[in-house]
C-alpha cells in the first residue's frame, strides 16, 4: 500500500508543536519528512508523549543552522525537497539565509510554509507569544457577561494552525503537480483562532475550563479598568525576565524555571496584584515594550477590529455580513473567499471539467 502523498519530500526545520503537527499529518499521509533538530534536539523532547505524537515516522538530523557548515548542509537538503517548513519568529529564517525569497530564487517550484504567532505581516508580527496569547487575541477566551475568562483546555491555536498548514501544503502540492508552480504559505495562529471563532459572540467556546496550567505566571489577569490580559511564559528565561521587569517584580526576575515551579501560587498572586493596578492599555503597553508574551483577551467583535487581524485580512464582507476568510496568505494564488452564498440547488447540472 502507498500513501496519498508518496513522493512528497518535506524538510522541516521547526520545533515545538504547531509545524511538527503539520508535518506529522503529511508524514501520516505518506510524505517523507526529514526533521532538522538544533544541537541538543527539539525542546519538545522534554515532553516525550507529545513529541512521539508529532515525530513518529519522521527522519531526524541535527544541524546548527547558524554555522556555515550547517547552513550549507541545509541548502543541499533544500535542493532535494519539495516542501520546506519553518516556524521561526518572523525575520529569523531570512537572517539565517533560509527565507522564502532566498530559497525560491533558485527553486521557484519550492513550496515554502511558515507558521508563526501573528504572521509575517502586520503590526504584531514581531510580538512573542504562545497558544494562550493567540487564542486571546482571536476572541476564543472572551468571558460571558459577568464572568471571568477561563483557561483553554486544549492548545487549539497550535493544533489548528498545524492542521491548516497541512491542508494548504497539500493544495499547493496538487497545484505543483499540475503546473510546476511553487508557493509561499504564511499561516498565523491568531488568524486561525479568529477564523474559527468568527467576528460575533454567540456561545461560550467549547472545551474550556478554569484550571490553570502548571507553568508559573501562565494565565489570565484582570486589569484595573475591568479588562483582561494574558501572559504566556513557559521556560524561556528572557520572556520571564521581560515580564518581571515590566511589572516591577525585580525580585522574581532571576528565578530559574525550577524555582518558579515551587512558587506557582505566590507568583500568580504577585502578577495579579501588579497587573491589577494598571489599566489594560497601560499593562499591554508596558509589557509589549519589554518584549513580554502578552495579548489582550478580546471578544470576537473586538478581535475583528484589531489592527493585526485587520491588516492580515482575516475577515471579509459577503453582502452585509462579515465572515472569516481563509486564515493564511499565499504568495502566488489569491484566497478564494469572496462570493455570494449559493441558493439551495442553485448549481443543478454543474459538472467538473474533464
């Protein structure tokens, strides 16, 4: 038996979860996936069960892409692959010499796919963050009236962004087989969440609960004016330090991740107190200028008007109704999201071209 994607060769230089989830889907469908891991390996290996779910059946090599030898080896591999996948912060791939424009100069037929938090364009493109921030900006954790936001029980931004990337890679692969053309695919996790939620508040998002995860300081915090912001530090020391310095909590800034784990409750209390003394605008300004992983917890209506999602074209008008559009930007082919809503039976007699 052969897979649907037999013959597809994928070079994946990403780590953590979203893009590895995408390339795992491709791998499960028969693609040959070569996983490039930084020296020491993908940090997701610290979570063995999750890593097994996004690395099974793949091949792995270890390369230092910042070294000359590692870069040259990466270029050799690019020459042999059909699809190149990365999930660096915007601009990092270009600094490494592995950006889409750089690789597709010599290989215009390459399918190049990026996943990032807020996308390669827009005023928030350089903001750091993790799943919680992207769900917040996309409107997924907005509270019902009189209630507090709740922590999501699934990393839906991570997982659905990976799924969307896999779908778009398959679409680009199909077109490449027919025309020989390549594609650059830009998927933003916040876009995908906003696409799921839509621009209107209807019902509470399913699959959420109020439990806080185990990463210290990772959570939802109320501001002095009744707004809500999200912070999403994991074990990255630079993001932790940025949060502490922005909030005037210098005494916590130098704590190691192991030390933080011993003080989860007191850390949350300290964050809540500091943020509770600031307005939403002041908290977001102070934390974002410090380079912290912060995002406002928006309602779907607010998300539809946020400059980042507006710039990315996440929503479009169909008649008098605002609806989500395909949450990605393609370099060669326009998103086909605008058109009339079909009438029931309005295409009787329609046939596919033969």
